[in-house]
C-alpha cells in the first residue's frame, strides 16, 4: 500500500488556492500533467461533488470522482479507473486551512497496486512520484496565483 502526505504553507489566500485545486481542466497547466479534463460535471457545481475528472501524467491515466467538496477547505476524490496498471482503494484528499502566513494545504493519497509480484515495487514508485508531483503542483501555485 502507498500512503502519501504532503503539507505546505502557501502565501496565498485560501479561496484562490482552492479554486486552482478544484479546477480540473486547469491541471493541464501544471508540469508533469500532459492532459486534464472534466468528463462529468458535479451535481451542484461544475467541479464539485460527483464530478469525474481525467488526469494524464506521462503514460499513467486516472479517472477520479469527487467524493467530498466543501468550499474552500476540503476536496476528496476516489480513483475509479487507472491505466496502464490498476489501482485499488485509492483515495485522495486536499485539506486547506487559513494560517497566519497564508494557506496550509495537506494533500494525502492512499491506495494499492494489486499486481502480482511487482505490486509492491509499483506502490513504492507511486509513493515517490506522487509525493514529488504534489509538491511540484503546490510550488507552482505558490509562484503563479
């Protein structure tokens, strides 16, 4: 199982940070994300609860469903489908809170890669690469918004 936790304080307003993280189409502007799209809009808001987004990171593709949406403090998602290897029980959560210096973002993700023999190796790589990727996205938000 992989278990990722990235925390970072951004010197930005919580509402601005949340808008960027909730804008599924906008993920294509981040380095490492080659494609991003909103496949199904949310129930009450376009990027909100129930929305289905597609994210492509190099050769890896994800379909992620928004499972919790609480503006501007929380956004959770579940991976419904992934290629080229399956992921099971993968959940992610973005928690935001206002602090003295800006916005604290805590990004977590957990899941399994149920591939015989190589599954543990894939999980280790997912943990390393996703940690780098989450940090990179938050650094880019810090510089641009």
